C-alpha cells in the first residue's frame, strides 16, 4: 500500500491538480487551445529535449540496447493496435488517433517522477528513462504528424509539416554540442532553462483546457474505444515489454535494473503528445483527451501492480 499512496500523492495527484487548473481557466476565460498547442510544439517541447540531451552523459551500449528495445516495442504495439482498429472498423482520423494513444506514452512528466520514485533516484535507471523520453518526443513529431495528416494531405505537405518541427533539429544539435563539450553561453543557457522548466506545467494546463472545452458524461468516458486504447496502453504495453526484455536477456544480455526500468517505462498512461497532435491538427481531440484522462486514472492501479510484480 505504501507504493500505491506514493504514486497517488507524488505522481497522479500533482498531474490532476495542473489539469484541473487548465479546466478551470478554460471554463472561466475560454482560452485559445491552438495557441497553447503551438507553444508546446514549437517552443517548450524542443527546449526540454535539448536540455536533457545536452546535460546527460550516455554510453553507446546503453543507447543501443534502449533503442533496440524501443524499436521492437513500437513495432509490436503497432501490430496490436492495428489488429484492434481493423476489428473495430475505425477509419481516417479516429484510426490514427487511436494508434497514437497507444504508441505515445507519458514518459516525461509521469515516467520520470515514477522512475525516480520506484528506483530511489538511481542515476542509471534515470538515464534509461531519459532515452525513452527522447524517443517518445521524436516519434510524435515525425510519425505522429504523418499519421494524423496522411488521410487528408499529400505526402509533400506532410513532409513539409514534419520538417517544420523544431524538436527534430534540437536532438542532433544537443548531441553534437554535448559530444564536443561545447558550452552554451549564459545568455542562451538561462533562457533555455526558463523555457524548459515551463514545459510540464504548460502541457498539463493545455490538456486541462482541452478537457474543459468538452461536454462530459460517464457514458462518453466508458466508450469501448476509449477503454480499448487504455487497456492496450496500460496492460498490453508492459506485457510486451516484459517479453522483449526476456528475449534480449536470452540473446544479447541485459542488466536486470535496465530491464525493470524499461518495463516500468512502458507501463505509464497515454502521453499528452496524442492530445497536442489531435488539437494542433484538428484530429479527434475529444477522443484523444478522453483516453489520456481515463488511462491516467486507471494507471493508479496498473502501474502499482507492475512495480509490485517486478519487486522493485
């Protein structure tokens, strides 16, 4: 029960408070969700990813194994969600948004605090989580944009949209500066810190604003597709992750702490990125928001169960 209350008090409730602030602001002032979405995509998200990569030391072996795990997990999750959307007969934007709600998980403002709690702020497991966060930031800004636009735009327009995302340039730039030990001048480092520190709060408030603009009912929250997306994310995700690290241990070997960190990283709820994509490109924003809310609430139980079974 201790881990349950720790997760509830230190992870879920703080997120809920920020979301509630966004809902309240939206109901009081009718904020412009598009402006908030653009701030997240083009300013705050690239800044936080750049700072993390620029300030974190990573070994080549660690990067290789985490990337291998991530690639296999994405392929297996894609297969699982593709089977589901075909059985459900989903089309167009709904199909893309359901994929994104399963493939994109909250590795940042849920995953990082959870990792620090579950592994007692172990720097090795935190570096694993940081790599997952970087990949989970890159994929929505490439494949995610493609998926929500492919059914209504031609390939050239989609590629132009992807090329306009700052995060795909922030990642290699941060790696180069870190690799060659090039210091950032103070007049750039200080604004970077200001912007990066604003990311989590702004993203959560943006989610709250989106939720606050919707009409809610218990029936809408318990729609079959919302529950299916949440189940794939919270149950199938860590199950597939367990199978992958087991296979990696048999073939190339994997540190037990890394294996546990990877499984925990895959157990978190749907990412805010799925909502930001849906809002920014007007692609089923209500469904995306419902999945984030429901999966976050259910994760109180499922994430606790994963940590308990791993004997962390």
